[in-house]
């Protein structure tokens, strides 16, 4: 029986995520209603696959940004705590 599979691209390690794995037959195309349901399921799976890939690709960038923000906060906290007591009032 024919089969439609929607997956993400291969991740750096492991198996791709399977978002749709469906056996098909001519009954899926026998009426406009059945065909539109098949297309709707395909569109959901494709959209989910795109989101999963974008999330996987964006994760390292988001982690880098969060790390940079954390370093900046720590640096500000260290510089603030290193000031002499009277320096804040004089500034």
C-alpha cells in the first residue's frame, strides 16, 4: 500500500522526527472531502516539521544570546559591587 511520510531533515545525531506516517489508498482521493482532509493533514505535518527544524536551528543562537546576556549581567553586577561606597552618591 502506498505511504506518505513527513519527517524533519536529519538532525546532527539520531533519527529525524516523524510527523506524519500514513498509508494511502484511492479512497483518500475518492471525494473532495476526503482529499481535502488528506491535504489538511499534510499541511499540518509540513508546518510542524518546519517549526521543529527552525527550533533546532535557532536553539544554538538563542543559547548564545542568553549566555551573552548572562555574562553582561554578571559583569555589571561585579562592576557595581566593586565601586567604593561614596562613588555612587558622587556620580
